[in-house]
């Protein structure tokens, strides 16, 4: 047994997790939640794509408007050199070079209503792009907050694990003293040493998780290395400023998901009508200026023409029917997606709302559990010193306190994530003092 005591002393004196402690003591750049949201928005690929899609959609709308207001204009100039002289119609003489230029303009007077359908489709596309940009902005904020809260939670869990190690070391010292004095058996030291080992392993895992989460936050905001999150307040989560029914009604009316789905369905319907309009005749006005000469700008001979063209589509080897079938399919798909999104958003709001309320209540209960666990541990420590309880009861009390403290951390993180998820669905902040995406 003396050999066991010597081995136990050597194990306790060894720097079992010095590397982990050194890592925990490092200093990292620290960011606030508002700064993290600001930096992440410009780096998220989905948000960057959505933001640029708004610009593309706006140009599609401009192009649709211009079809009503301005004609299509083109200019072409050609210079041709021949190996032998050839008659130049511009100069009425033989030359080895001919230069001609054409300035053309055309205006679609009537395209079977296609211009109106194209305009309506472009407007709906712009609404869809703006809704998508808004949704992508809040989705980026949700991911950023998730990474930010992960760092905060892992730091708190690491402190909980450190406290568990500290308590285990203190209790092991007490147990060893009682074993030496004959007030306890040597199995008490074994049990507490086992608890200390478990606590040290848990601390190592928590520090590893914390290091990874810091790197993930740094990646999210464009940092080259790990980044630490500024601490958040630990006040109880407030009640939501809207009821569940109000949140559902607001989401059904103005959620970015629904706005985008409705706009996509409207754009697909207009695109279908635009293809269908190709069955109707089209009427176009055109004019052209042509000049011929031997040098730029050719003006030796000038010709001007203008006229109207009437195009009556009859048969193009079923290409028009194919486009119409594809447009009809797209319209049916977007309509089904719109209906499903409208139903799904209501369900998602209820889920996020209930998850927030549940996590908020769980956080309050977890705080009560911590108070009870601390008091229970204090009582068990006094009873163990007095020899009125077993070492198993003391270790159980220590573990229960660590679990209760971890439960508070997890409940706070779940509450914050539930709030961010609900705000992402609604497309707005529910509390004005929260950092805006």
C-alpha cells in the first residue's frame, strides 16, 4: 500500500495538462458581437452573392423599362481591301478599298404583350432579390451569432471544468489527510483520484473545444487566427415583445422567405405569359442610315431607309412549344414552393418561439439547480469531514454541481440561438438594443 501512496503522489505532482493550461492562458484578439456581425456580413459568400444579385435584378428591370422608351440602336463599320480594283458604289469609280458604315435603329411597337410581361417579371425578380438579400443578411447574422455564442459558452464551460478540477484537488487533499489520520479508508483517495482524473480529462476536452471555436469565429469574421468573444451579460432572458400569434401573423405577411417565394412565383407566371405571347404577331418599326466611301467616316454616297415589319409566327419546329412547356413547369414548381413556404414559415415561427420560451424557462430552473447543488455540496463536504457520509455521496455532489453549472451555460446559449433564429425568420430585430446585422 505504501507503493500505491508513492505512485499517487507522483501522479499528483506531474504536470498532466500543463499544455492545456498554457493554451488557456494565451491572449487573443477580442471582438464584440456588433463588430463580428459587421465584419462577417462582407465575407459571407451567400450574402455577397445575394447583394450582387440585387444589382443584376435592378438592371433587368431597367432593361425591361427601356424596351418601352427607347429603340434598339446599333452601329457597324467595315473596311475592305481588295487585291485588285473594284467598283466603289460610293465614289462611282474603281478602287481597291471600300468603306461602309451602317447606323440602325428598331423599335418593337407590339410583341403580343411580351414587353409588359417582361416588365412584370423583372419587377418580381427585383422583389425576390431584395428579399433574398434580406434573408441572407439575417442568415449570415445567425451563423455569426452561433459561432460567437459558441466561444462564450466554451469559455464558461472551461471555467466550470476548471472549478471541478479545483474542487477535486481540494477534496483529494482532505481525503489523503483523513486516510493518514485513520479517519477514512484508502479507497476514499482512490475514488477522489478517479474523480480528479475525470475532471482533468473533461477540462482538456473543453479547452480543445474552446480553441476550435475561437478559430471558427476568426474564420467567420476574416481573421487570420483565433479570436475571442467579448463577454455577454448573464441577466435572465426577457420575454418576447410579441405573442406567438402575432409572430406567426407577421411572418406570414412579411417574412423574407415568403416575400421571395411569392416574388419567384409571380416572376415565373409572367415569364410563362411572355412565352405564350410569342404565338401572337409582332409589329416593329425600323430605320437605317448607310454610307459608302474609301475612308472614315464614309459620306461619298448616303442611303437612308425606314419601314415596318410584321412577323406572324407559324411553326418553328416545336421550339416555341418546348419553351412554353418549360415555362409552365417552372410556374408550377414555384407556385408549389410558395404554398409550402407559406405553410412552413408558420411552423418554423412556432418552433423558434417555443424553443426560446423553453430555453428561457430552463435557464431559470438551471440557476435554481446551481444554488441547490452548491448547498448540497457544502453539506456533503461538512458531513464528510465529520465522517457522517461516504465519499461516493461527496463525489456525486461535486459532479451534480458541475452538471448544474454546465446546464446554465447551455440553457443561455440555447436561448440566444433561439432568439437569433426567430429574428432570422421574421427578418427584423425583436429588441432594439441588440446588434443589428
